[in-house]
C-alpha cells in the first residue's frame, strides 16, 4: 500500500465575515514531494496556507502525518514538523540574528538551554556563513536577503518535515532568490516535503513535482509540474480559458 501523505486536506474553507476566501479545497502532499501553489494575487493562497498551518480558523478536515488535526492547532502542528515561513518573514527585528534562529528550536523544545545547544544551529551557519558572521546583529537591521536567510534558518531550526513558504521570492534580488531555491533543492535529500506559494510561477514549477493552481478561492488544477510547464498551459489557467 502507498504510504500515507504527509498532509491531506479535504473540503477546506476559510471565511472572513461574509466573504469566502477559500471554498472547499482538497489536496494531498506526498511524503518527500515538493508542491507549489500558484494563482493570481487574491486567489486565496495565503488564506489556504494559513488555515492549513492552524493560524486561521477553517472548515473542513485535515490530517498531518496520518493524524486528524482540529482547526487552529498551530502549536501541535509546529511541534510535529509543519513549519511556515510566512509572507513578510515575521522576524523579531529587535532580537539578534542568533536569538531569532534559536527561537526556531522552540518548535520542538521548551527548554532555553536545549534550544541554545541545538545541533541545527551549526548546520544553519554552515548553510549561510553570512549569518554566522552577523549572529550578534539585530535582525531588523539586516538586508531583505539576509532576513530571508534568517527566516529559512529559523524554520530549519524547528526540524521541519513539511515546510510551507509563502512567496519567499517577494522583494528579493535575483541572487537571493537563486540562493533560496538552491537551499530548497539541497533539502530534498533530507526527505523534506514542501508547499511553496508563488505568484510568478516558473522557478517554482522547475523546483516542484506537482503544481496546484487556485483561482477565486478554488483549486482549478492539480497537475505534474512538467505538464504545467508546457507552452501555453499555465497561461490558459491564469486567463481562465481552461
Ligand atoms: P496574495 O498573494 O495577495 O496574498 P492570495 O492568493 O494569497 O493573494 P489571500 O491573501 O488568501 O490571497 O486572499 C484571498 C481573499 O481573501 C482576497 O479576496 C482577500 O481580499 C481576502 N482577504 C484576505 N485576508 C483578509 C482579511 N484579513 N479580511 C478580509 N478579507 C481578507
């Protein structure tokens, strides 16, 4: 039998008052697979990811690692390896780089001593030597690209099994976008699963196995990325001619 997916969601809806931002969306993320979530501005991508992460109330059912998870269980999800890098990164600007990284370890420990001694810290510094050089600098004074490294590093400190990234390319230089994608490519070997939200899709499609397209709160396509990369296919979804 097939191993159960790391994430299964069925009939997920998110409402803001009377407005429905996500309408009965269902999806699965296979263990070790990379899935990108595409769609125009306002399609509902952020709302769906926030609801899956337990940060926003939702209707519908979801299972993480085979366990059914009630709505808004963000702490349980983080402790079990579902970590999110939200849009805008949400660092603590007045804490140092290292303190921001160490806070990431609180996903799996409540002990300050254990968090400070997490072996992941050296791994993050190996991955991003720039952060090792700047560990005592306040995160809020780092460049956008460096803050992105801190956000990625903090998530890796949390021992992710499913990492969800909401528009990690936003506002970054080409070089920094490339670095982010390079790190994600390398992390595949660890068995990580990824849900990647991007508005401009080509780089995400090159990285991922499956692409999900959202429009007006609904999932309108879920296809292998190779099919979505064929000329004209994605454009037809975006233009609504498919
Ligand atoms: P973006 O890339 O711009 O974040 P998105 O695809 O992630 O777009 P959402 O941010 O999830 O889309 O927004 C989906 C819909 O929900 C939009 O119509 C948006 O205006 C609405 N919406 C989002 N957040 C709120 C909120 N806090 N209150 C009311 N409506 C909201």
